[in-house]
C-alpha cells in the first residue's frame, strides 16, 4: 500500500507585474543618463570620481585665470585668447579625458558580457549605440563648453562689447560641439574594439596623438621648403587639425598651422565634409561592432 503523501501550496507573495510598460524610449533615456553620469563618476565609487573631476577642474582653471587677467589689466577691451582657440590649447586634457572615460563607458559591458542583456528587450542595438554616443558627446561638450561659458561671463563682467563676446562665444560653442561629436565617435570605436580597458586607453591616445604629430611634422617641413599648398591638405589626416581647419575657415579662428593662415573657405568645406564623414563612419562602425557583440 502506497504511503500517504500530502501536498501543500505555499503563497510566498509573488505577483506578476501590472504597472506601466515604459518601452524603448524610457530605456534609451535611462541608459543615456546613466552613461553621462558615469562619465563624471556620479553614481560610482569615490575613486572613480577623482580623474574626471580633476580633468574638469584643470579645464576650467585656465579660463578663470584668463578672466582674472582681463579684468585686472586696465584698458583691456578683449580676452587674451579667442573662444575658438581654447579647446585646441587644452587638447591634451581633452584627450586624457576621452581616453579615460570612453573605455569605461563601453569596455566593461563587453568584458563582462552584459551587452546581450541590454538587447533582450525592449532596447535594441540602435538604442544602445545612440545612447552611448550621445552620452559621451554630451560629457565632452560639458567639458569643453564650460570654460567658454566662464570666459563669456567674465568678459561681460569686465564690460567688454556684448555683441563681439556673444558672437565669439557662439563660434566657440559650434567648434567644441563638432569636436565633441568627432572625438567621441573615434574614442568609442577604439574602446569598443577590445574589452580590455587598458588597450582602449592606449588606442585612443595613439589615434589622437600619432596622426597629429605626423601631420604637424610634415606641415612644418612643407612650410620650411616653401610648399605652402600642401599644408592645408595635410591637415585632413588628423582629428585635431580637422577641427582647426573647420573653425579657421568658417568660425573666424586663428589657425595653428605653420604660417597661421589655415585653409580657405573652399578647402574648409572639404574639412567639414571629412569631419562629418568621420562622425557618420564612427556611428556606422559602432553599429557594426554591436551587431556581433549583441549575439
């Protein structure tokens, strides 16, 4: 005879979710917000905040000094440095920030294989790429535009001409917006190629500095040998000189090219097309990269 058995059903309180389904837009916005905050260490450990906040401070301190000098010197009618010049002058700080934060934005997801979890639902590959790209570009824009804002406010406090300062400030904002989109795209592509953060850091620094050093050296040789026509075209082969050429041609900036002339408006249009092409190409490369990484 079979032994008696008893079956008990325990109610441990599990319930199905009956709240609102917020969908892709909410997931995309949340990923953007989390990635942007993470670019400055917010919501992370205290150790993670040190480097981005330090670099942000280093970016802002020269602007404060420039404003203080402009206010203190009697008879000053303008800032000692143009708004469009500031980002290129501090390019080392910008490069270090990008090299440190772009890998933390994407490399950890690849290393710990959490990308497929994002792509389960409701988020899709395009949402992930757009959110990460927009967050990195926004973080770069905050880094590069804040010093310009400090300079503009300081110039108004010094009672410099409002129209001239506002025009220069607007030109500077356009320049750093293009720089943020271009550098962020390149940085994220380099970082997404490897799950190793250290390799990503090295790759970003190499992509920014090696072409710039090579282009600058060749431009110097061309200038010293009287081949000035090659100087403008060589600037197409480095992200930093691309920004220099665009803002010289269209934003009234003073070029850092040998001779200080920079490209004309016609060649500057080619610079702009190449910069926009690199931005679009970076987005396409990220989409292709995460087509494989999302499997």
